[in-house]
C-alpha cells in the first residue's frame, strides 16, 4: 500500500479554543428551544457607530478591489489621528500596520521577534488565542502565574526575572486584561519596562480594551514608554471592541522599530491585504463622537457592577472586582468547571433557559490550573446579566447536590 502523508506537528500543537469548544452543546440545546445566555465570548451587543454602517448602505464601488498590504490609506490616516488624540504624536503612518483582526497582529508580532524554540514570558491566565499563535510560530510560552487572591496583578520583579533564560526573547502582556479584567498599574508597567531594558527583551502589549477602565482607574499604555524602548516596544491593537466591529476583522500592529515594520509589511504582502470594505467603513472612526466611546465605557462599568454585586453574594464564589475590559475570572465552589459548563448546556434548565460560560483552565498554560474557575464576558445588557446570575446561582445549587 502507498505510504500515507503525515500532517504537520504544528496542527497537533494548536489547541482548541476553550471559548468555542462547547459550542456544539449550545447548538444542540438551541435545537430543543432552550434560550442560551452567552457569557462565554467577548462579542459585544453594543451597536456599531451609524457613521460606519452608512458606508455599507451607500457602497457603489464595482468591482471591489484589493486594498494595499500595509492598509488602506484612509484607515491608516484615521488610526494615526486616533493615536495623536490619545497623546502620542510621534506615531506616524510608517509605524502602523493594518492587520486582519487583532489576532493577526498577535501572530505577526510573535512571528517577528521569535524563532522556533525561543521563549516568551506570559502571565497566566491569558487570552487563549495566544496559544494558537505561539504554537504556529514554534516558540514556547513560559507562564508566570497570577492569582485570584490579589486580583491577578503581577508578581514581583524577582519572580519574573527568575524565569528569564538565554532563550527568552519577549514578554507578552495584556492590559486591560482579557480574561481577568486587571489593569496594570504604573508601578507594574515601570517594572516590566525596566526588565525589558536590563535583559534586552521585546514587550508585546495587547491594548485592545484601552478605553474600558473603571472606578477612575488610569490605563498606562506601553505607548508611553515607546521612546525609551524604540526597538523593543510593540503595540497590538484592534478596532473590534472599541467600535463593536468584531466581524470586520481589523486590528493593527504599531512599532517604532523600522526593521521590524519592514518585515511585518512583507508578511502582510504575503497575505495580500485586509478587506477593502471593512477598512473604509472603519476609517470613519474619526467621525465617531467622543460621547459614543464614553457611553460604551459607562455601559460596561454598569454591567461590571451588576455582575460583581450579583456573583459576590453567591456562597463559595470568588470574584475580584474587574478594573477594566469586560471580563472576569470567577472561582466556583466546585472541582471541575468544564464539567459544570457542560452541565449548564446539556442538563440544567430554568424556565427553559441556561447560561454558557468559558472554563478557565484553557486560559492557563500550567496543567491543572484554573480547574475550578470560569471566565465570564459581561457583554449582555443589564437585564440579561441579572437573569444569567440567577440561573448560575440555581445551577450551582443543583450541581452540587450531585
């Protein structure tokens, strides 16, 4: 018999998404008329700005052509203006690469600074999409644990430095954080920048949720340190959450490192371009009023309060108060959160309704970590959140009865 070809090792190393792996159970429940409240995925219900949708309503270009590999000039100009208004006038068009979603920015960043076998420090729990991207590059994550007891803030410098080896090339951070809702303080950012300087490391900073900070907390961006680390600082950003453009799949990589940006552009040329219609729609971000972003921020803060106040009163539940983004890691009084998540979808019903959550173990690289935790995305309106909390409380009681 002819020999069968062997698949790539990379394919086996790419993990399933803990956010989406239970989707078949949810689909089956819906087939039977069950209403599922989705707290498992950060897909906002906030409306996309109308000025962007107007581009779709009035589209008249035919045929629809490729865009440029770096990005559509109108969108690059709009993003350039956005960063200037954020207080970073030194960012110019040459420092911006448009990507197909923030996920491609993550991949391009990791691919640009690592070789197979290199190590990247990441603080767990972390966004599960990072696992797929690092697996494709052939690099390796070195996880450093943060804990629910201190709201998932960073350990001290000594602990971080102890994990640096000759193979360490970069640190990948996310603030405001997905999945924890933690916002790193200036002292924490100062520490990370000092480590990067001392050990010659890149810092890749995922800042997708920059605007979403609460209780007067200040987001400290790596952009503030770019002139100190002109060759080592890389911003990974996205328009998905800021303007409710998840389906438009638009992000950006930003760096002052000219050589890196030239290489990233060559990667972008290999995939031709991001979508023309998407980019021209998003380029209208300069016409989105500040009141839109302010309103979105206030709405998520209100939802955060509803979630936190509701869950903290459930016996045995642990929830640090999220400081930003729209996620929370929640500790449950059970041994196996994934089994509980399946139970919610396959067995538990309250007035023919249930809730879908993401088991948190998939947000850790260290085996057995997060087994009694879930991630909740509070992307539903206040009434839906209150109902979801009620369902979770009842489900926990029934599940524990065994």
